[in-house]
C-alpha cells in the first residue's frame, strides 16, 4: 500500500478495513451502492440542468431533503428516491453484486 506519500487508493483503504475487521465485504458493497446513487442523482440532475429547487417543484420533495440525500446525510426511502429519479428520466434497478470487483 505504499503510494509514495499519496493518500491510499479507495480499494487499498477498503481492503485494510476488511482485513482489520472494521467493515465486512457486504458493508463495503452497501457503501458503494449508496455512493453510486448519490453520484448518479447529482449527475442526472446536472445533465437535465435542473436545480435542487426546481426538482423540489417537480417532485414535492423538499430541497433541503434533496441536498441531504446528495451529500449522503440522509438515506431516502425507495418511494422518495423514485419520486426524485422519475423527472430525471431515471429509475432503480436490482442487480447482482459482483464481489470479484470488491
């Protein structure tokens, strides 16, 4: 894990947390899924050029809630997430976890 003075890569950090039994492989997968949702939500909103305030108008979900979801400070219900994703032209999909990429 020697990165010559650089911060460790995420994969190295995750491996260290698993080795130290701080997090399980499943917890790492959950964290990655949460991060992916946040990233895709922000990306979709930016691609559509929709502000958080406009998204509030379209969805009825408060702008402060959208902010907290995008910052990872709030775990939305599936219903709330679908409400937000629909006007962005997105939905959720349930797919198998590829643990070989962990």
